C-alpha cells in the first residue's frame, strides 16, 4: 500500500494549497481604467438628473428649460432623445409627458425641428409618422440655396452646426422609409464638400478647423454618401456588378483628410482647436467613431477615454455633467449630450473588418459591413456596432474585441509567420474568421482565393472543406435552402476548437450586402436578384448568430485571454498535473480544453499547475504519479482487459477521474459508464443531488468550491441562434461513480470541453463557458478532497 500512501499525500498537499488560496469571487480577466459598471452607474445617475429637471407646470410642462429664449422645444427634444438612447421606454410616465409635450409643439427653427424629428423617430415612429413627415418637409423647405442650413427660413447665413443636425434628422427619417428629395441630399453633400478646409471643417469656414465641426463634417458626408446611389456595387441590365469603386486609395477624400486631422489632434479633455463646446464635441466624436467603425483614433481608444473623462467630471451630488463656457448655461442640455455619448458609444461589437492592405482591397464594398450590422440589428432587435482592425499593428487583445473577424479581398493575401500565429491564437481564444474572395460579377478574386486557402492550410494544417447542408450556418437564425443558391456558390469551412472556426465564401457576399440597405425604402431589382441579395444577408446574419449565440462582450469589459501565467515554470512537488486518458473515442478532440481549465484553475486558486496535459495510456507505469486523470471524447470506445485492470488499480490506490462528453456525445457517455463498471463491477453510477456538497460551497466540511445551484445549459435543440432562447438554468447534471463508500469519478454527460476550448459553441449541448470552468474547478477540488 506504499503507492496508496504516496497518492494520498499528493492529494492532501494539493488540496490544502487549493482550498487555502481559492477565491471563487475572483472576476475572470483584468479591468482597465473605467469599467462597464461605472459607465452604467454614470448613465443611471445622468438619467435621474434629467428627470429631476423636467418641468411639471407651465406651457412647457413635460419638457425642459430651453437653452435660450426662442429655441422652442430644442432642449426638450435633445433630452428626450438622450433618455430614449439610454433605453428609457416611451411608456414610462415621465417620458410619456415629454413626448406629449413634443407632439403638441410645432418647431420652426432648424435645431428644434431636427431634434424634434429625431426624438419622435426614436420613440414611437408609427404613431408619429405624420408629425415626422411634417418635420422633414420643414427641413427641406428651409434648406439654404448653398445646400446648408441656417437657424431658420430665410436666414442668409448657413453654418455647419445647424447643417449637421438637419442631416442627422433627415437620415433618421429616411430609415423609416420617408423619401428625401435627391436634390436636397445632393445640395447638402456639395455644401459639406465645399466647406472642407483642406484638413477638416470649421464653423462658417472662417474660424479654421475644429474638432467639433470636423466630426460634424465627417459624419454628415458619410451619411449623405450612404443616401446616394451605390458606387461599389450596383445592378445593371439585370445583373449584379461588384467592385465598382476599384482598389486605389482615396488619399484626397475629404473624409479621410478630416479623420487624419482628428487623429493628429485627438483629445477628450477639450474640443481640439475649438473655442469651448467641449461636450458638444464629444457628442459628435461618438458619431464619427460609430459611423467609421473605428475603435481607435490612431492609438487612442476614443470611447474608453471619453467615458473615463465623463465619469470623472460627473457631479457626485446631482448626477449632472456640466460643460464650461456657454455650455454651463444649460446643465440639462450638456448632460443630455454626454448621455448620448455614453449610451450610443457603448454598443456591443458584432463584427470586425480586418484592414490587411494599404490600398482599398480590404474594403472593396465600403458599406457592406455597416449594412450587414444593420440587418443583424433588425433580426436581433438591438443596437450593435462594427469596427475595423488594422492587421499590421493588431494584437490578440484587439482582435478579441470582436467575435467575428471578417476578411475580404481580391489580391493575394499573404501573412507573416507572426500574423499566422496571431490568427491561430484568435481562433484558440474563441474567435471566428469569416472570409470571402471578391470574385465574380465584375471582380477578379482568383489570387485571394488561392492564397487565402493556402494560408489557412499553413495555420491549421488541414484544408477548407465544403460545409454540409446540415451545418448551422444554413439555419442558425433563418433557414436557407442551399440548393436555391447560385450554381457556383457554396460555403467552405475549417473546424478548430470544437466548431467551424473559419468559414469562407469563394464569391463576394459583401457585394450583395452593399446592395442590402437595412433601413428605408427597399429597392427592387427583380425576383432573381432580390433573392440572391436576400440569401447573402441571411448567410451573414446566420453566421453572426452561429459565432456568438447572440452573446457579445460589453465594450468596456476586459478581453479574456487564457494563456500561460507570466514566468511560468513547471515545479515537481505540490503541483497539479492533469493527464488525459488515452482511448479510441476521440481522446484529444478538444486539445486545449484541459490546459485552459488548468490556467483558469491557477488564476482562481493561485495553486501550482503543470500546463503539460499529455495523453496517457492506462497501462503506462507513470500513471501512479497522477492522483487525478481526465477523460473526454466524442465517440464510442472500448478498453482492453489490461486497461480495465489498470483503471481499477488507479481507483484502489486512491486515484480519481473527472471528465465530460465532448459535444454531449451519447455514445461516448455510454462508453464511459460501461467501461468504468467493467473495471469496477461492484461500483454504482448515480446522479448527484442538487444539494450535494459538490454543487454547493461547504466550508464546514472543507469544500470551498463554486455554488453551482444555478448554471446555464445551452441546448441547440431549443430555439435557433438566440442563445437566450436555447438556455436552461439550474444545477448541472453530474454523474458520480461510487465505490466502497467513496466517490471515485465524476462525469458530465453534457459538454464542458468545447466550452472551455471555445467561447461559443451552439452546435453542442453543454454549459456556457464561465459555468463550464466553474464546474471543472469544482470537479478538481472535489477530486482532491476524495
């Protein structure tokens, strides 16, 4: 029994180290600067302040005190818009009073008409459509001859500030299907183009370039371009024509020049080169970040820095956010603009566009990702964001800000060894790559097709293969009949980390997304082309749902990267090593799952670990050194008589086995139950009661694990791509093998391994990632206690 004593001492030492250092309240990942909860609290306090300032009596009851006499309902409309952007409901009695006030008010000046229009568009547009149309008619009527807007009809002096609000209102109205005269939009575009200073925009041109007006110019030109006819994709003579804009960089484009100026002069603590109007500038800055898909202006994280600043200056007593100078005259107006920055800027990112070339080859269809994001918003019924990521200075953390990395192009796609490793680590940490060759219909993407396939082969050491009609990408959100797709089209994929982690289209879907405006009046091109475009959008939406299960990280949450601890080294004594049992049922199909579990276990308990998780045969003599063994797989298997004898010996010596069925494989689970009973015929499998100490923190009896009374189980047979509809909440299903009054093995028939290896795996019935790690940690702690 010397071996048994040695094994018991090892167990005791590791148990003491684990329990003494364990802290289940530890939050996964590190946080930087301002946090998401701090921003949420700032939003809540700003909302409360704005409601506290609401007028209860007088002519403008339900509204707010106006910035200046003669501004009509402008401030009231701005505050109402900010509250709606902060997810306040129109049915709230306080907001209902505000909306009733706006409905009975007839605005006459540009600012108030525009804000009045935007507030009603954001609230109950179906109810207020007639009023919104009247606002649009008024804005069109008072547009100046130079294409801009002044303060009111007949004002002979247009300015960029009035003009940007008019453009914003017309844009919001167009999303509802209200047609804006082409002449109005064209004149507005020419106005903004003519006001460019050579670097950016200023107020009435004579005051030089400023941050607030440059933001106004960039956003206005992008919006007006969006309203114009497509350049990069179009329908001609009954056929789709793609890649119409070409791949040459537009170096003299006013928007590009304005953005370059903004990067060079970036600040969140003042309006660059402006005279005051600081919070007004931040309100416009958010719009530029969102419309351009930029998370960073140069190396500056505009939302994180802006949110950090606003949280730091918010009144701890009132909740207001006051500006200096002229802005100090109206705390409600200034707080409303700050609230718009905080609430709109924190939209979750659903897709990232990889900028892999210096020219425009990475973005041959410039509106495609923006349009697809809008289509996903319509299906998911929530506001989302997209962003671009520059490959040459990308880090793993910056890539992991987005759950889907979209890669597009026509020219050769070549990576450096470091970039290949970066994309592999992105996949290993739960990301998904969707790529397309801009090929066919006017594009020549043969070079991209050949080189992208070769790069994936180098990274993952296996080729892309056709995805079967049974793959979730065809039905994760909306069912698509693959046989109805164009004859030369199919999707290809590459499996890694328990799911298809690379999906590839050899023809351009982005060209179709470019033609699929998510808002406004839908242009019809004929049944065949309309179906082609519709199917491309469905694929994009399905792909997003498949990749994320509709679960996205909060914008300010720290990226979770599971990696080796800094200065890691393997130590021989008191170190947890967790080998995997070798068998023929897919013993290494989730190769990173156990090392990820050990990394999280180390981070949570501060216990020493050995990250080497070898496959070990039950007949290997070294097995006596390992008190804990892990078993997982996805196929049926059989053990030999010798292997069964060795497994029994492991249990006799005090050893313990923990495991799960990869992707909830019933065949594998049945094999585990059968083979373990053949090894120990007098043992008995039983389901652990939800009140068992394994499920609960039991400090009295020395088991200080996680409380598992409420964990989330994802069942893909429930709902579609919406993870919230596919979840069941409750205690985990854990089976225990009991022998001679001792539990010698615990096993989850539902998946843990795929969740621990990859963030989202809606193909598998199993636990969400954080809960899978918690269950795994409890298994380790419980095994050590046995």
